[in-house]
């Protein structure tokens, strides 16, 4: 497990033009962020269902050629959208052409409307999670072995050559997103190098509760929880002035209430305040083991917030 604290930025592929997105990503790179992360959805999720929405893999490939240092992540790939051997080949290619900057995040998928819209069967959660487990085994074998074969319940491959291989050995770290305690976290214990759960509005207690479940799954299979890097995703509001923070909080709570259906006190972004307050809030997650923070600035992209965060929050964790 990495003890280094890294900060990545979740950048929306919904509605902005590619040029706007590229400008945001280049600014994150200039400011020294560890990574940028894109979602893998096919239709509008947060504004309108017919909102413009860039496809994840295509966009990451374009960003790879337009950047040089920042890492490029998926938060997270929807496994059923692409056949796992193809995912492995695409990811290996992106890893090579980016100089090893790919961050591979994957999950079981769960937004039924886009499955129906694009003609994918929407299976029960247990089936999707079993598919995910097989998919990750295939991806690992294709990345690490010369000509692997696999005969599973859902997927089969025969002598699946994949060259060039990814640059990291034995394979790039695999992040699994999701927090289902009975099935999904068992897959995390078995196969993940990085976990990601209790996201966006989760408090330290929420994260710790999931972490305790993951630890029990690790114990059951004889794995040390320390082998898995802990990542967390959060909305963030950072301003020099507390009054500005509260204005954005009130705006965000009103906007998020219909989407999340949570009481107002649970809708306040877990990291929100002045830089000093944000440092204190982040430290609570560091204390329970989180070392990779993937943040989404509230109030649009928030270039000013990204700059303030990099200049005033980063130094506390270096």
C-alpha cells in the first residue's frame, strides 16, 4: 500500500466540449495533480438524459496525446459495455502510448437506463459482479501472460495474445469501484490493487465501515488488507472566504437534493471550507488509511478552486 498522498481530479465528460475538457486537464497537469479521472457513461446522468456526453476510452486516448505527466484514469469502466479481452487490449495500448500513465478503474455497472437505451441486458447484481470477477481475471492474465486461456461461466478466451504488454509489471494496478458488502467487496479482496467506495458524500465513518467489511473478506482469503491502496472520491468546495463557501454549499444542497434524496445535513460536501478546514477534513481520511483522493470541485469545474487547493492544501500532505 502506498503511504504517499495523491490528489486526482474527476473531470466531467458531460456537456463540455472536448476543447474545454482539454483545457481543464492541462490546467490540472500544470498545477501538479496526480491524475484526472473520467466516468464511463453513455447517456446524460446529471443534467439531461440527452446532454452531450463524450465516450470515455476515446476521450482518454485523445488526452494521452495532449498531456505528458498527469495520469489518466477511469472512474470506473462499466464492465458489461465491452468484452473483457478487448478491454485488456485497449488498456494495454493506452498504457503504452501514454508512457505508463493509465489508471485502470473498473466496476460491475449499475445505471439501468443506459443499459436499456443501448441494448445491453441488465442482469441481476450478483450476475454482474460474477462477470466482473471473471473479467478482471482475464484482464490480468492477458496483461501478464504470453497467450492465456480462460474458461469461465460468462467468458472464454483461447490463446489470447496481447502485444505490446503494459509497461508496469506484472500488470498496472487495478482499481475496483463499488461498495456492495456481501459480493462486491469480496471481489475487491480477491482481485483489487486499489479500492474505491463510500464515494462523493461519504463521511469517515462510512468509509471505515466499508473498510472493516473489506478487511474481513481479506482475512477469509488470507490476504493482507495493507496490500490494497485505499482511494476515496469526494465533492470539494474550497474558498478563502467562509461566506463564499456557504453560498456554494447552499447552491449545491438545493441542486443535489432531488438527485440523492438525502437530508440536507448529509448533502454538504465532506471536504468544504477554507484551505485550513479542508486540510483538517482530509486528515480524517488519511488517518483511516486513504492515500488517493479523487476530487470533484463544486460550482462548475472551479479552476480557481483547483488552483487554491493545489497551492494551499497540497503542501500539508507533502
